C-alpha cells in the first residue's frame, strides 16, 4: 500500500472540510470540528487556509451560552465555474456550477445508440461543454476551472482512458487526449456510479449513513458503495459493477459479452422488452426512444393501467432479486435507488421491488436496511462530476 504523505493528508483534510459545506450548509468552526472528529484549532487552521483561498466566507455570528459569538461560514457562490458532464449511451448532459456547487446552466443533446465512434462521441461532449458555457451570460471558457466527464463502463481516472464501455464496444479509448485535441479546458474522467454516489453522500440520502449502496438504473445499471463513510473504488476503480454480475446462468446475452448479467434483466432495454411481451402493440411504445417509452410507461403505471402495472411487476422481480444480492453481500444501512428509470417511476417502483428484496434477502441484513428513492433534484451524475472537478482543479 502506498504510504500517505503529509501533503496527501493535508489535501484530504481540506477536501473533508469543504465537503462539510456542500449543499449550502452554514457551519461554525466548532461544527466542522465535531463532524470530522478533530480539534477546533485544527479545523480553524484548515478553514483559515480555505477562506484565504477565496473558497469560504464568514456570513454571521451566533451567540451561544452567553460566551463569545461564534462565526458562521459558508461556501462562496462565485467563479470559477465547473462543468459536470453526464455522458450516456443515448444522451449527453452538461451542467455548469459555481464553486458553491449551485447549478447555473444546463445543456442537453441526444446521442444515437449506434453513434459509438470515439471521435464522434468526444465531439458531442465538447459541443455540450461549449454549449453550456455559451448559455451563461458573461461567462467564457476562461472562467471555467475544469470539466468532469462521466463515462459508462470501466474508467482509468489517472490515465484518462475508457478501459471498457460494453454498450459501445470500447476498449482502451484515450478519451482525455481526444477531448483536449478539441478543447483546452482541464478535464478528468470517472464512472457515473462514483459520481452518483458522491452526490448522494454530499447532497442526498446517504449523507447521514456510514454504510450505503446507491443504485443507478438507466440504459446501463450499476451501484456505488459507501463503506464506513467513504466512497469505495476498489483496486482498479471498478467497484460497483453490479450490472455485470450474473443473475441467471446462461441467461440473456449482455453487451459486455457475457450472458445472464443483471443489466440484461433490469436495464431500460429489458424493461421495454417486458412491455413488448405484455402487449406487442402497446401505444406506450415509442420506437427507438427509450426515455419516451419509459416516461409513458411510468405515467400509465401511476394511473394503474393494467399493461403498465404488469410490465412493472415483471421488471420488479429480477430487480428485487439483484438488489437482495447487494443487501446480502454489502449489508448497508441504506439502499438508494436512482437513475433516470427510477426517477421516472418514483415510489411505485420501490413499492413493487421491496417485497421481492425482502423475499430474497437474509433476515438480519434486510432488517438493517432502509430502501429509498433518490431525491436529488439536479442530475446527480453531472453534480458529482462537478464536485470532483472542483476538488481536483480548484481546491488548493
């Protein structure tokens, strides 16, 4: 294991202090010290450095117990700006945030699932980044400190490489190099599962839990793990590839080349296949448009349409089994279900899934876990990637 150098520890401490303020929190030095388990003097030293760097500002003082007023602090909502990009198989979303992680701009464009040439995909990302910057009055690329891009599949963060993106058939694509041929903004890469989990830790349901699992349901599926209060990455940044664990031996083919993977049964394409099985001529089907079909299906399920309810019940069975495997293996306190498929359905999806999770989970871990739907209003992938860009390119 690589030793933690003093510089690493100082930076880690600054990151932890800044994370205390995400989400618009206003805190005293004593609040920060208590949250991080350090002395008020240590917290004060780090806060002094961050204030001098223009990242924190004092807002007001509070009097407690008749003693000296305690200064309250918050993040400064100012430039530089950060761009977070959610790159998926069917769309690119670029969002721009100020350094207090408040979203101030949004840009979205569709991507054809067959448009998988790396140069073409990188071009869409660059166009989206430039589009979201151009949409903000008075802001230029010079005001942007960096860009965080989420890539589906396995990502080499340090090398800037898409190691393997199964749905595109990518292997070893030098994404960062391709990006910087077209755009000179600093850029970093990560996997959407890590971005979503970080967003839930900082702004969502997982903030009060030391052990949590955050599930992403979309065209692809996966999960992120919070273990003892920290994001679990694994040796090669591949922790959370739950979507490519096997649910059915020799089952349905998966884009990764294997058979019977979780993703083959609970991804958006599988949901549409189930709808087709229930009613091949359903008016809910929008040919060639996953998002529109899922939206129609969710709306119909909400009004108890029998075809939609039947498709949702069939979908809930393999999903609940796969979630039960995660509960049994990881023993979380909280299981958050997110992603655009989950967002479309909301609570009805959890209501359909929870009995199946209970059926296939061991009693003790099931009794310890709470199931919840993600309630982050912003796109959690772009938000998480903007946080990573801020911590990489702005935080001293």
